[in-house]
């Protein structure tokens, strides 16, 4: 009798694990699809801004210095997101991912930061000529926004409010500095954020396949499919 009971428990346990794996796969596919749609939408909006609207005759204003007295401080803010500081920040986020055993997070951080930066450079080269430089993505804003987004992928839930708060302030500060100093306009900042948003969606899709990401706290606003499955099975 005991043997039969143990066998039944074993079968039920296997069935539960099988169902969990199936649900995990379903949510992972849905999560990947949603992120692919988000990345495609960002790319479509970017093409509309830089190709379709200019082709239809829509013109963008050229950048200009908004407040002369703030040019110096604004340039210092932008330079704080130069190559060296960004590399240091990427290394720090990589260490965080290692400490939290989010090995997929390492790939997500690198994919997001490097991909967004390379895309920004490529778009600036590709669209130069028929679109004012002020409407093109700004490298400094890209670096700031990409680092903030990368931090949300590997940060613990209890730290997410701080990451979101400080990251939002940083992006607003760098974007404002770019506009004030004449390095970009609102259109340029917008195209920058579209690029980062597309890569953010792609990088977060990588996290869906992290075997450890499923153990992240359930109140994470950037929920992974594995976490959603885990809550449903409780």
C-alpha cells in the first residue's frame, strides 16, 4: 500500500513538473512575441520619424543653444556618459549579474548597451544628409538610457524603485542637457529613446530564458514569464 502511494505521489510530482514546464514554455513564447512586437513597433516609429515624414516634406527644426549660461554645465553632464564611464558602468552591472547568479543577465546587459550604441552610430551615419543632425539619436542620451534599462534587468526587486527613480532622473537630466546645449532637439531625444526601447525589449527577451530569473521576486514590474508561471502554480 505504501509502495503504491509513493508511486502515485511520484507520478503526480512528475505531472506537476511537466505542467509547469509546459506553462513556462507558453509564457516564454508569449513574452518573446510581446517583446518582438515592442521592438518592431519602436523600429517602425524610428523609420517613420527619420524616413517617412521627411519624404512627405515634413521638416525638423535645427538645434540651437537654449540657455547660453548653461552650456558649460550641460556639456559636463553629457561627458559624464562618455566611453570610459559607460564601460565602467557596464562592468559594474556585469558584476551585479554574476553576484545574483543571473548569468543570462550578463548577455542582456552587453546586448542592450552595445547594441543601442552601435545602432545609434549606424543611424547617425545612415540618416545624415536628409535629416538634420538635431533629429538624429544622441550618443550620450543613448548611453544613459541604455545603462538605466540594463540596470532594471539585473537589479533585485527591493532596489528597483531606486533604479527607476535615479535612472529616470538621469535620463531626463542628460536629455535636457543635450537640448539645452544644442546637441539635440526633442526629436533627437525621441529617436534615441526609440532605439533604446527596441534593444531593451530584445534584451529582456534574453532574460526570459534565464533559469535563475524565475526566482526573482514576484513584484518586479518587468515580470518574466517564468515568474508569472511560478505565481500561478502557488
